[in-house]
C-alpha cells in the first residue's frame, strides 16, 4: 500500500461503531504505516485485536477524547452517530472527520425526506407516498399493484422495510409500524414494488464531485433464493458482472450527479461516502434508498480490493480534491458470507463460544462483528445478530465464493445461520 503523505507523518485514528464494517475499516488502516494508533468506540472483541476499544457514549465524550489524545482523524461507521450530529460536533472542534453533516445525513435519517428530495431532483425512483395519515397510506397502497413496499421513515437498522404480498398484509403492516419501530415508524413510506435486480453502488463525495467505487450486490433476505424477512445483509460480493460501464455511467449521471447538485443547492452539501441502493429494471437504474455511510456487509468486500489508502481518500474529501485522486482497486473478486446467530433478525440470541479451525490465510480472512469477550483470556462469544463474515478473495468470482465458504465452514458456534447462495446470481448470469 502506498503510504506517501505530504500533510502529516503519523496519525491517531478513531473509528466509531461496533460491527463488521468497523472491523474492516480498522483492518485496512492497520496496513498503513502512517497510522500510529487505532481506537474504536465502542468496538467489539474483534476490533480489540486491532486497536483500543473505548466507552465514549456521548458526542462530547468523543470530542474530549480526541482533543486529549491528539486524534487526527475520526471515521464514523454507522448512521445513528451521523444523524445524531457527531461529525458537526467534531468539525466544530477542529477534528478532521470522514462522514456527512447532520443535515446531509437526513438522506438516510428520513426516508420521507429522501423520497421528496429525490422526486424534486428528477431522480428515477418508485411511485410513493410519505405520510403519517394511516388512512392516506392505506388508500395509496390499495391503488398499487401487488406486492407493495412499506417502509418506516426513520432509522431501523436495516429492518424497517416490509414487502406486503396482499392488501390485507399491507394494511396490517401500516397499522403496526408505530408499535414496531416507535418514533421511526410514525411516518411511513408506501411505494410501488420494482421488479428487477438490486445493486449497491458507493460514491466517495466531497460536496461537489464524486468518484464511484466498484458496484456490489448485497443479499438482504435471510434465506437462500431471496426468501424470508429482510435483514441488515446476509452477504455481498464485488465487483458484479451485472453492472457494466454503460449502466454505471447511467447511475452516475441520473442518480449521483443530481443528488450532489441538489444537496449543494439546498445548502447541505454531501461529504463522505454515499450509498445508493439501485434496482435495475429493463436496463434502467431506479433509486431504492440512500445510506450516508459504507454499507455493511459491502464495506467488508470492497476494502480488501482497495489499493488507494483510505487515509488518502479521507484527506481528498476534506480538501475537496476527490476529483484529482485516482481511487484504485486491485484486479480480482471478493465475496463475504455473513454468519448470523440462531435468532437473527428476530431478537437477541444466547451468546455461544466460537471455535475456528485453522485455514490458509491466502483464501481470505474473518471480519468480526457481533462478538464479545468476558475477559482477555476467555473465549470469543457469538453475542450479536450478525456474528462474523467469512471473506474470500481470488482472481475469479467462483474461486472467491469457494474461498469464502471454506472460511465460513471453519467457523463454528451453536445455532450458526448462513446463506449458501451468495454470488450465485452473477455466477449463473
């Protein structure tokens, strides 16, 4: 990894979050010789192997720690901290931060805001209504063909989307949104179902310009064949042959360019990484949703192929020079398979010890997510919903997939759940 840096020689970096995404960010940064010290808040038992985990529950705690320790960069992993204004508080205190402002983070924080903004910019998206009026939501649902997509407007950790197969299910879902998701479900978005295939596309943005990363494909449903409830993601791979250069150019011109222009025009320029969930219908991209940070599990499959140091990307975003930085990826493919606990995504699961059979590190690695440890000498426990990801890397997609499943099979804990068809759509295509 090229570690030339004309601005500073060494950096202390704090990563905010506790999942596989944050582990992947830390693992990538550990390869950069300029990183003097790595901190995580709150982190997990895996990130403790890469740096120091900290308990910093409030924005001011994070600001105070960064000032005391001389932290030069904060990378915010999750959406709740961004919607909570952490980046604003850090920047107000002169601390360099990778992540959008609270105002720009509304693209994810409020699906109602996002849909209205997208419509105002002429960005292709599904027909919709956003409302707190239950009757209006039900009436609009009845006007749509089946199935129907119903979303809680606020943050729901990837679980606030229901695809109703009948009008009765649509109405009962609308009725239950507030009870199920609290304040996040007070306003609902009801929209037409788009039939096609999904892509995950990420743009590194500096408020005006952007650079797209290789397209990924996520697998949201719990079971093989895209069956079962939506989850935070059961696996991903990149790059996907389902997105060629012509389609990627359409995504850039029809979705990313008008988004950045629109956000700048309203006085809330977007800076950081912007995720666009895309549905491709007859070769045309439609926007499903925005996330205002790296996706999880997409981050875990993008970073192993990233050659340009993440620190250089952060600095280019801060200095509004992203258009001048070539973001390079090595040739090959990366596949990530999520290993989930027995009760995911329905509720918390009993923590069980994890055992790992040794495997060839040339195949890939493990990203730790929902793991904990009672003490430094006790075994690692599968204590969260998505416990870990088996990451396979190879020169072909088929081999990367095989490598990921070899690693997945080397990881054992009671009640382990995983899909066995990650990347199959692309391999069949």
